[in-house]
């Protein structure tokens, strides 16, 4: 009985496989853009309307600063709002889809992130289906991420990163490690 309890506890906290790729930090879950001296880390949940608002207000400026190597910009797709998707785990699935696209098509990751926010479902809905998430990847040119999205390869990873970084709300922004 003790072995079963330990095994179940490990299953519940298992982060699953970590995404790999040129712009992905497999330990922290950061998608990194730019190579500036100062680091701006943004923790986002794709079900979070405030994250969408933050991205609409500041995303272009942050991304331009990263493109100009004035900052190192880290986006951390996480999942803390699954309870707002009627059991459909939209936060986990959309974060996983983001990792799938970033892994297979890093040059299209920001386009896919923009699409996720443009098509953001309302809280307290089931959110988009995996098929819709894959179709959005196809629309931005990252159709080869579809099987990863359908398999839910990184579904546990975003929730595990939220817990590992003690993220209680989104968006959470850190500058050079100092949480704002």
C-alpha cells in the first residue's frame, strides 16, 4: 500500500517530459528571445485575460527590445487556470501547444503566441480544442507541431513550472530575478 501511495504521489507531481529546442530552457520552461544584459521574464497563462491585456500593451515593445538585444526576454508559458476551463485543462493544453510550436518551429513561436492571445477563450469555458490549437499552429506555418499538440506531450510541464517558480497569479513579471 505504501508503494502505491508513493507511486501515485510521484505521478501527481511528475512534470512529464521537458521540451527541447534552440529557444527553450528545458529546466525553467523559458522561451528566450534576444541577448541583452537585462532579463525580463514574463509568466503567462493563455486562459488569463490580464495576460492578454499585458501582451497587447507591452508585448511589441518587449519583443522589439529583445530583437535589438537591449534585453533578454523570457516568456514562461505556465498553467495555473485550468480550473477556469470546465475540466478541459485549457491552460495546460495551450501551454503544451506553445512548447510544441517553440520546439518544432522556434522562428514561429511568437506568431503562435499572438494567435493564442488573439483567439483566447473566455474564462469558465472549455477553451479551444486540441484540434483548434493544432489548426492555429498550421495557420502560422507550424503544422508539424500538430502531433505533439494532439499527444499532449508537454501538458504537465506548464503546471509543474508554475509550481516550481511559485507563481500564484499571471502575468508575473521579473526583471533580473526580482519579481515585480
